[in-house]
């Protein structure tokens, strides 16, 4: 080989080796930085308020059907106590209410008819009683007149007197029994009217309750539909007691996060956490782990990845912290 060419070839090989070495050193820098933070774990989470006032679906009679949401105040709106934040469709309630009012009129008329019929019935029975009294008086007079008549005649009159007494007792008993029956019938009809009036009052109260108002000042956050697990929306049908809207207390915030089952042994309650908002990644907040669930679950349906739920209390209060925001949680290693 020509000596000059051999020297140039050696120079090229040495230069290439230096370039590769430099490149390798540049790739290793991030790994070195990560090594400086050995043990830190970063997971995503969602901001929540520590305390919430819930506006729930009121109780309703299922005779009304299953009413749906008609109106929802825009999520994120700051409202005052007593302000309307949602209302529920009342068409089914109004239909039942009108039916009950019609039934009330019918049953009130029936009550009046019962009263009149009972009065007429008692008048008739009292007339029968007066007839029986008159018959008894006549039989007594006849018994006195036949005092000196033959035995057979006196016997007939005594039998008539006895029969008059029996008819009188029957007439009296008939009035007593009839009054007791009438009293029960009247009570039954009054109870029916009371039930209808109560149903009317309940329907009217439900219509009023279906105007959902804020129990306190706060910011509107939609609840989740238990059937779809999505945030409620206009047109949804919600079961009684389920939250339609929550009004979080923004002065105390927490993060609901998860941690992989393989990493859970590396964290503990009281451990420090750095929280960063996805929307403002350059701003960080300090937090503390307040709870770690005892049971793990799949990260999503059908997934083999298992996680534990973790709650982190944010130590500061800031106007940027709003419920539902996505954050990253850096669980700092325990020193």
C-alpha cells in the first residue's frame, strides 16, 4: 500500500470513531438526568374539589314516567345560591296532576251523593220506626180494652203486642246498624279524597322541585349519568338521588389519580407529589398523598393492566385549579 494513502485511511478511521463516540455520549445524557431522579414516578390524574354540594334528581312518583332533563346551566358558570341551574321536564307530572284533579271532582260529587243517599235512608228508617212505635201504642191500648174479654181474644192481642215490640226493636236496631255502615262508607270516601288530595299536593310539589336551584354559591360541574357513565346532558333520564350538578368548593382541591400495581409499593400516604397542569405545564403545585386504595382494578374494561386509585391533596389554592382539569403527578421518592 502507498504510505501516504495508508496514513489518510488511518486518519479517517480515527475521526469516524470519535464521531460515533460523541454521538453515543449525547444519547446517554437524558438517561443520566433520569438517573438523578431515581424512584420518581409520573402518572396522570384529574382535579377534583375536596368538598362538593350536589344538586340531585328529586324523588318522583314513577306514575309520572321517567322525566328527562330540560335545561342545564352551562358547565363552568359561577352561580349564586338560589339561582336556577337545571330543570326537569314536567309533562308527565302535569298529566297525572290533571287526572287527579278530575278524579277529585268526581269523588267529591260521589261524597255528596253518599251524604244525600244516607240522609234519605235514615229518614225512611225513622219513618219505619215511627210506624213501629204507633203500632206498639195501638197494641198496648188494645191489650187494655180486652182485659175482660175471653182468654182466646186476650191471647191474640198479647201476641200482637209482642210482635209490635219486636218490630220496634228491629226498627231501632236497623237504624243503629245502618248508621254504623254509613259511617264506615263515609270514612272510606273521605280517605279516598284525602289520598287524591295528597297525590295532587305531591305532584304540585314535584313540579316545584323539578326547578333545581343552587344550594350555595359555586361553579357548575355536571354530574355523571349512572347508566352511561358520561356527564349528564339535556335529554338524559336520571334516577332519583343521582347528582345532576355539583358545586365544588374551589378553596380545597385534590387529584384523583392511579398508579400501576407494579409501582404501588414505591408510594405511601404522606409522600410528596409535584402536580403540573397539562394546560400550564410550567406551573407546578405541591401535594401530599392522602389515600391509596386497598383494591386494584383494571385501568379499563378488557385491559390486563391493573392500577390502584390514589388521592393527592394539593397544598396550595390557585385560581387556575378547576375541577376536571388533567394533570400529571410526579410522586417524589421517599428520602
